[in-house]
């Protein structure tokens, strides 16, 4: 690991200001992703700003009847919160499908949204990777690509976003709240928060340098059946090949977000009008323009079949 300096942030504003004012600075929350990447020298921050002392660990009801989840709420606490389990079951289920109990005890809401890809070439510093080293190339193109993205890809990167929680947040229409280094706040709809790779796959979100996530808010509950189904190579402790987060209403209408297939949680609202017609109709629109490799073309069929199983479960 490269040497770095360390400070504990005393306030949200001070944390954002320090991050913007110190070249190579990064926030650290649970550290479950960042520390692993630092040990491999994939992330090499010169300065760590520990945000764990900030009072961002509460889950509160909003005036609109939704929930405001502090950036530092641990994944375990979020999944087990009574209001989340009752009104946002999809979120609870997605969280529990991810990582392990020990990791969820440390991992935070903000850190989960910002975790980096699990593309094996991103982790292998002997391989070219535009995300790790911009301009170096992409070893996954023409390489081992079974786990990679099938839609929204570019010639520069075909990595997926690995978070389970983010899929639920997308289906629930969450909003990310931040503070910028100048003290100004902003609210970013989750649909706009993560970026597609384009020519700059190392730029993964719309956050500006030094911008700190303070909370994620959920609109008031919309009812319906909440289902999260994750298809993976092992029954536990593995990232999704494909995952479906769905909220299905009694008439068969609803929402669907998909994980494991794109650089960001994948949701196409126009596809959801076809939910009462079944999985095939939805998938045709949801994956229109898909560009799989030979090795991961199976994911297109897997999305349709997994969605079919989810809709059957919703019908009871
Ligand atoms: C073995 C293993 C298996 C896993 N399996 C899964 C899985 O199946 N599904 C899944 O979804 N995840 C999985 N994970 C990933 C895990 O969920 C993430 O590591 C975790 O959520 C990251 O949260 P953290 O608080 O530890 O983030 P950190 O590691 O502390 O930070 C991650 C990033 O977020 C930034 N950051 C943190 N807080 C803020 C903030 N408030 N504002 C701005 N930036 C911030 C940091 O600078 C860093 O860049 C797994 C991880 C491991 C190690
Ligand atoms: S897919 Fe993206 S993360 Fe993986 S090697 Fe290519 S550029 Fe790097």
C-alpha cells in the first residue's frame, strides 16, 4: 500500500472542503471496497478523510412520507429497519442478497453506491484497463467477458456496476443528496447519478471533486409486491450475473430494474408498460440495442427468464 495521510472530518462542510482542497484526497466510510483497492494499488489516495464521525447514520421519515437514509447507515441496519422491511421490501431483500453479514455490518449506503466494478482486468494491474488507467485499452474486449455488460457499453469499457442495493434504489426512484465543497447542496435522481462508460469509463458518477453524499431519500411507499431475484454462479457471496428488482402492483403493472448487465442500474420506464403482457414483451424494449459479446449473450435470455420467474412469483 502507498503511504497516505489521514484526518477525521469534523463536519460535512469541512469534509467536502478538505477533499476538494487536497490533491488525491478520498473519503473513507466502511472501507470495505476502498481499502481492498488501496492494497492492490488500484486506488492510491494521498490523503484519507474519514467521514465515520459525521452524524449521517440516521433513517428518518421525510415530510412527504418517504424515508431519508443517512450516507453512513450501515447496510445491515438499513436492511433490518422495520420501515424498510415493511414499505420498501425490495431494498431490504437486495441488501441481504449482497456480500456477507460481516461486510454488511461495515458497508455504508454511500459507499455501496460508489463501489467500483468487479471486472477481473480492473483488478489485474498487469492488464490494460481504461477504467484503472485511462487510455491504456480494455482487456475485456476480446478477453474473458462472461460477466460483463450487454447494454450501454462502449469501445472503451464493458464493465458492470456490481451493487445490489443500487438496483433497488433505482426501482424505488431514490434521490442522492450531496454537499459540494462550496457548501451548496444538491439532489440527484438516482437515474442520473451513475454514468455509462462512453470514452471516460473512469468517471463513474456525476459527483464533482470533493462532493460528499449526505443521504439517499426514498419517495413515499407505493405498495405492490417487492421482489429481488439474483442469479449468480454460487448461492452466496457472489456478484450478480443478472439480478431483477421488481415492484409489481395487483393489476400486473409495475417497475423493473436490472443488475449485472450494464455500467449502471438498468431501467427503461417505457418497457414497464408491457409488464402485464409478460417478460418477453418487456425484455424486447428493455434490452433493445443490446450489444453482448459471444461469451455473455446468454445474459439476454437470462434477463427474460429471470423476469418471467419474478412475474410468476408476483402472481402468487
Ligand atoms: C468479498 C466481497 C463481496 C461483496 N459482495 C457484494 C455483493 O454481492 N453485492 C454488493 O452489492 N456488494 C458486494 N460487495 C461490495 C460492498 O457492498 C461494498 O464494498 C460496500 O458497500 C462499500 O461500502 P463502504 O462504506 O465500505 O465504502 P468504502 O470502501 O469506504 O468507499 C467506497 C467508495 O465510496 C466513497 N465514499 C464513501 N462514502 C462516501 C460519501 N459519503 N460521499 C462520497 N463518497 C463516499 C469512497 O471514497 C470510495 O471511493 C462485496 C464486497 C466484498 C469485499
Ligand atoms: S471492461 Fe472496463 S473495467 Fe474491465 S478491463 Fe475493460 S475498461 Fe477495464
